């Protein structure tokens, strides 16, 4: 499942139009000649640099309201990021991305000095979208300093550019430099989890789940803990996100060794909170929130509980369909545990929920606190 967010989806559609390579003010004749060569000389390398400089400069100079032209310029750059000839491909790419780094870096610095904040915002945004589309590890250095920008839209595209599928795939290689870069990105993302909205958390979670380094696994656990705390505070937003978080935890449980119990504990607690919220929130959650929670409950049972226990079941689905909270709570206790006994999931995966004050192991997940009655419009206002 891919989490979607209306505001950023509209922004993306508005700024990243899918355009064909229509002619622009950028001269493409010379660069196209270079792309057809089997071997490149110093003049050809200069032609690549000149093209990138001209195209990035045109992107910065184009009126910020001319979204069609901006999208076309990006398309021209992307379509000429590689050679047409196998023999020159590595040589071409090395020069292209070196030039891209230099000229995009300069463009970011120039944007910092713009007097008009709206122009600075739009140019920075378009440069980030270009970096995102190019999916090159060298260019990540240009996005990392922008991860904590004041603008939510800028932060979103900065995070997207360092976590997109192309980048994640390259970071999973055995190259030691790539592993170091993955750790660097992970460290930066850790500082964003608690202060970010669901749209950015979804990007970070996908990165944490796919990049196979210990710090990324810890990042996923941090996200699960943050979501659990938001449930406990009755301040969680966009419950559908937890379908993704729970699925990632489930996949890690199946693949993990040493940290399996810690991951399973987060899975059990977060899933418990979604069930408890659904039950306790019947009187005041909005219809949309109930629908989202119902989707989390049913989807997780079908895709995760079945996988973890090794058998198909639909008890939670039936309880939700029949609006039977008693049956739902009984199944919650059977799967996840109560004060008297460990749940089937805990027994199978060999985990507990920490220690009681007397040092004994907790067999039950934490209870969701009662809804704060003095803030009757709180939750509905957030969704």
C-alpha cells in the first residue's frame, strides 16, 4: 500500500507535470550529438557541462508561475542524463553528474539570496524535484542540508529526494561508501521523525524498512514508538499510515534475528493501540477515522497476523463487519495477551511487553488511556 496525501499530491501534480520533450530555450543539438558518440574527448565533456549549466540556469530564470516551461526544462535535463552509446555511458554519466552537482549547488546558493521569498521557495522546490528525479547518490549532499527547512513542502521533497526508490536501491548495494551514506541519511532522518507529519513519516518508514543496515532498523522502531505515543496521547493523525508501519514491522520480524523480540513488541503494542482506539473511540471518532482504523485492523489481520502465525484467520474482520466490540476485544486478548496470559502472537514470536514493577514479564500491551474529555473536538480536528 502506498500512502497518499491530497495536499502534496496536488502540489506534485501542479509542479511536476508529465511533459514530453518539447523544445525549450535550452539548446539540445550539441548535447544530442555527444550522446551519440562512442568515445568522448575533452571538448565533448565541456559540451556536457555547458548543457547542464544552461539548462539549470534556465530552470532558475524561468518565471516561477510558468509551470509548463519549468516541467519541460526538467524533462529535457532528465532525458539527456545518459549516453545513447554503451561505450561512452560511464564517461558521459561521470561528467553529467559532476556538472549537475556543481551547477545545482550554485543554483541553491543563488536562491538563498533571492529577495522575494516566493521565488526562493519555488526555485528551491523545483531544484529539489530535479535532484529527486535524477536519483544520483552524489546529489544527495545537496538535499541533506534542506531536510529541516521551515517549509513543509520543501522538507517533503528534500526527504523524498534522499529516500526515493532509486536511491534506496543503490544504497542496498554492498559498496562500503554507499553503506556509509545510508548511515548518514539515517542519522539525519532520525531527527525528523517526532516533528514530521504522516506524509514525511511514510517516506522515512519506507526507507528504514528497505535499507538493510542496523541503524535503519532502529529508525523503524523509533517510528513505531512515535506512532504508539501519538495513540496514547490521542493525537495520532492519519491512522491509515499504520497499515504501512505494521506491515514493515511484520516483514522485519520475518527477516530479523537478534532484534526479533524488540520488533515484535513494537508490532504488538502498535496493533493493540489501533484496536483499542477503535473500541474506545466509537462515541466520538469521526466516520472517516473509524473507517481508517477498521482498514488498519482488517488489513493487518489479513496480511500480517496470518503471516506471523502461519494460518489464515478473519475473526477481527468479522467483528468489525458485525460491529461487535466484545468479539474484537476477545480476539485482541487472544492474539496480543492480557494480564493473565501471553497472547498467541507473543508465544509464537517469544516476546513480552517489558517488565512489571515486581520484575515479572508483562503479558499484556499497555492500555490506551481514556479519551481526554475536555478536548472533545481534538481528534476530529486533526483528521
